[in-house]
């Protein structure tokens, strides 16, 4: 029977409510007797619930899992302050008359206006008696002028406050005297279970340790009151009870020493249980550890399909998937038993049985419809694959299992960008789905090839990478021509079965064309395009204009601009024109062809690839000297007051900006010289194709590193008026402020190395701080926007139905259905 919750009310537990909820009055600080049984009247009393299998609750008769536990209570010898409400108690004390115990409301009577005086009145508006100053000293001490108010006095004052006054100041959820505890609730043992260690010794929960302390000191206080002990002893014990109850609630109070375990570890109070990342809310409710999951290191396998994941045999044998036994699949189930692929069976009554060599035969005979078989993972099973931090939707996608030897998960390198994964020790999580609905949903919504287009920018987030791009780039070089046998061997190496054209020589472009659908037509600039002043398109001398007609690559080289992640125009076009399966096959086969070709050709680099002729080296040196001379001229102009001041800048700032500009221009000219004069080699292949690196990287290795910067400016911090003790005070020259005039290949002098390390350290710090900052920002945004939803009318509304945006994203376009954020509808007419 379904019920609708009408309302939830939060309030303070009154002593009467605590007593009515409780089933046990706790009087003893002992936990167990000599035989190891829980002591009656102790904080582990059997009437408080059960935590041991086989036992039944003495209150409700339920077993473990059936009985939720029952409360007990402890009568406190003297009242104590509830440390969670110290501010509320302080406010009430300040605004309560010490004579008539009315709230100091202005106006006093006859008005429904709920208004406390902005400052505490010096006289009560009800009885006209003068008031004393109330002060609060953390964590839980109150003073009236210089007299300490004990909890008993405070409770007596609160008891006399009329209900009508409380109503007028909107004090809801109970009476204020409930803020001072007289009865202490003892929580059920089910929320503080003990664990049995190897030697049979019990280890108690932190809350139980605190409760024992509370009961013991309270008992001691009661006994001392009964025997008429001196006031100072009673006050010490009273303070101790207050301390233990306060640290039970919150063991991180300001000005209170931490309550510690025997080992010295701080105990966890109730607040610590609930708050922060590992608390109940974030650690056990919003996110939790799950069964049927596995985690290990990832490694690459370019021969795997992008939507597959290589799963180690030992993982596949451990993770299970339930199969319902029916009359139609009995033969299949028996085959699983023969292959030893069944770990457990579940009987119709819900009992789970582990399948072993000894009972396999009996289980197989007994099995029938309505039984459930838990079989091991097999090839083709759909699983969820995730890499943390899960920053966007594609951080968790569905893959098909391929059981493989060894101990790492294997994935195609093309799938790294959406996961932001690499193979330097990254670990990933795999989740085996446990019902047909989840598996179907994962297959239709989460499989890799259905998530190639990013919901962030509308382009392909999956494409070829690194060696694959270099291989295809070299394969589509105008001079690459293979014999029929070589082409046949290439496809065999890539594991592709395809019919070759009936001719003796096959161009590299033709090999790529064989993998493309016949109906594709597209033209675009390749990554290797030199950006000439006037583009000759089909007649480009650098083969930088890609022209594909009817599935045939006629011109241009296929590189990162066509097939790379984040920018692949060819992959994007394929997705629009065909189904996800076709795109998956294209990425798989082209990646394997690229890898096979590059392995056949060979691909290497060494320091000799960066060698430049002596004439070129001299030209580079002259350019650097020219840039340094320009900087020195600027410094002289600054010293003589003739420097051109830039708008909005001081003379010093203008000098720095102009020096940076002069040095950057010099380094740029050197880069052009390196590009023009470096012999064609595999370093050039990498940056021209967009597989890895850039002209800047290359020129930094071969010729000049350039200006090292901190916060975008030249290095200026160090010693007084100079950056290092080896430099003249006031020296502003490039060499003294972080300019590295040689390339890495030539070797840096100690000063240059120091500048380089400073710049590197800034990069590390910046990355670390940005990650932390952006992570917290994302968390806040997710929490703020989690109830927003796009409705059928394309408006965005929150859970209350309030319109946040009239049109989702202000343009009504779903980026994952768009082409780089726009809808090119004319192309589809």
C-alpha cells in the first residue's frame, strides 16, 4: 500500500519523548560479563537490538537485518548543555528577562509583530527590571556579568518562558528547556556494532567508547551527590560529564581537547560520522562502494575495437552475471556447467549456493525453471568502464568484454581522450551489469560508438591518435605506392579481410579509400596545410587540401584534421552520413592500418634529426644576437628616458612588454629558419600530421629555448635588485632575466637550467592548484544545478517548475546532435 508523505517536521527531543522511545534504562558502564554476554542495563544491553548472527532481539524478536534496534536512556545526575545549540541558548539567554523570564520583545504586548530589539534592552519592557550583560565563552560556558550560569540555572529560566512569547519569536520544534539535557538517549547497538577480532576479542565502536565514559562519569557524579561530596569535586565531575557528552556529539569543538582512543587516535563523534567526504551523506548515500566491480591498471591494445575492453581471465572468473533458467535455455546452462563457468546458483526460495566440483553434479540435476545461474563474464558481455575523476558524461561508457590473459585492462588508445586516460599507471573501474534492463540501456545509450560526438563542443571526442595518425599520414603521401602483395600483407597485418582492386600497384590514398563508404564527399584543409596567402586547393603543392569524392581520396593527406580526436572532420562527416557502427568499424580499421604501415616502414627519431648545417646555426645565432641587441637598446632608451611609453603602462612596464615582444619576435624568426632548413624526418612527420608536438617544441630542442616566464612576465624575483647573486645589481639584460639563448640539444648553462626549472615548477604548481579549484567549482555547480531539467517545450526548469531558461542553452541546440555547436540544415536538404 502506497502512502504520500504530507510533511516532515524536525524538532527537539523532550525528556518525555526520550523516555517513551526507550526500551532500556541504562545504569551500568560495564559492557560484558565474565562469560562474554552483554550486561543488562549496560550500553550493549540485548534489548537495544542484535548485531550477532543467530541471535534474536529481546525486545521485538527480530534477527539480524530484521530488527532496526531500539533506544535506551540515561538519567543524568545533573543537566548538561547540548553543545550543538550553544548559539541558540546564548541568543535566548540574552533576550530573556532574568526576573519575569519573558522574552524582551518590542512592543511588549498586543502586537503580532515578531521583532526582537536590535540591541538587548537595559530594562525589561514587561517588568521594567534592569538586565545584566550575558556573555558566552566557547565551547559551552555562559556568564551573567561575572557570574557563571550553570546548566541547571539556565534550564530553570527557560522552563518559565511563556509559550506565547516563543511563538512570537518563531521558536519552533519544542520547548527551549530541551536544549539543556536531563535525559540522554542511548542509540541502538545496530548503529554502533562491535567487531570480533581474530583472537575472539571484541573491538567496540567509537560511540560505544564515548557512551561508556558518559555512563561511568555520570554514575560517579550521582554517587558523590548521594554521599554529600564537596562542591568542587561535584563541579569537576559535572564538567567531565559535559565534556564527554559534548565530544560524543562533536569531537572537533574549538577549545576542547580531542577525545582519544587508547591508541591515541581521535574518536569520531556524531558530527564526524555525518559530515565531509567520508561521512554518511557523501560517503554512503550520495556515493557508495559496490559489488560486481573490478579495478586494475590499464594498458593499450590498438588491435582491440574501440568499444571493447580486454578483461583479465582472473577478473572474468570472479565477476558474475545472472542468467534466469528457462525451458528454452537449459541446454545453454548445462554447457556453462560443463565449461566450469558457473560460480553460484540461486534457488527459487532465494538461497544462494556456491558451485564446487563436489556439488556440481547435484546442482545440475536439481536446476530448473525459476532458478538463477550466476555465470562468469564472457566475450561479448556488456560492462561499464570508468576512469576517475568522472568529470563528464563520457568518463563512464559501456564496452564489450574480450577475455584476455595477463592482469591489466586493455583498451584501444583511441578511447583515451574521453576518459582523459594514459598508460603511465592509470587505473580504471569495470562494473558488471546485473539485469537485462541495465544491459539494454547501456547498449543503447552508453556504448562507446554512440558517444563519439562530445556533448560539450559538438565534435568527435574519439579519433585516431599518435602512431595511428603518423601511419595514415605517411600512407597517404603522394609518393606512397605499394605493390599488390605489399598491400595484401598490410591488410593481413592489420587483421582486415578486404577485396583489393585488380592492379599491380596500389597508392596509399587508394588503401584508405577502400575503408571509406562510397557516398562520402568532403573537402577541407589538412593539418599539414602551410596556410599560404592564396590557397590553390586541389593544386596545393604541399598536398594540404583534402578532397574526397564518392568515397575516394583524390587529393590531400589524411592527418589529425581528418581523423584526430577533437578535430576530425572526416569522422564528423561519417557520423552525420552513416550509423555509429560504420564509424566504429572505420576508426578500428584505419587505426590498425596506420599502426601496421608505421611498423612496416619503421619510425624513429634521434638527436641527429635536430642537426642543422653550420650556415643555418650562424643565421640562428645572428637572429638571437639581434633580438638581444634590440632588448639592450630598449634598456638604454629606458635609462635615458627616451623609451616609448605604451598606453596604460608605467615606463618600467612598457620596457618589460617591449623586451618580451622583441625576444618573442627573434624566437619566432628562428622557428621559421628551423622549419625551412631542418631535413625531412620523423620529427617533422609528427608535428606536420598533428600526431604530437609542434614547430615550437622542435625549435626549442634544435635552436633556442627562448624566454622563461613566471606569471607571463620575465623572471625578476630573487635577491635585492637582481635575480641571482652572480648578476650585477640593476641588470635588466635578457640573460639576467630568464632568456635561454640555446636549444636543449646544445645544453643549458647552470643559470639557464635554473630559469627553466623555475618555469617548470610554476607549471606544476599551476596545474595542481587549478585542478583543485576547478574540482571544487564543478562540485558546487553540480549541486546548484542538479534539479534542472529540459522539458518538452525546450525550456529549462527546476524541481519547483520555475523557468530558468526559455530555450535550453539560449539556442535550443543539443551540442551532441550538432556540428561543432551549429545546425547546418542546408547541407541536409
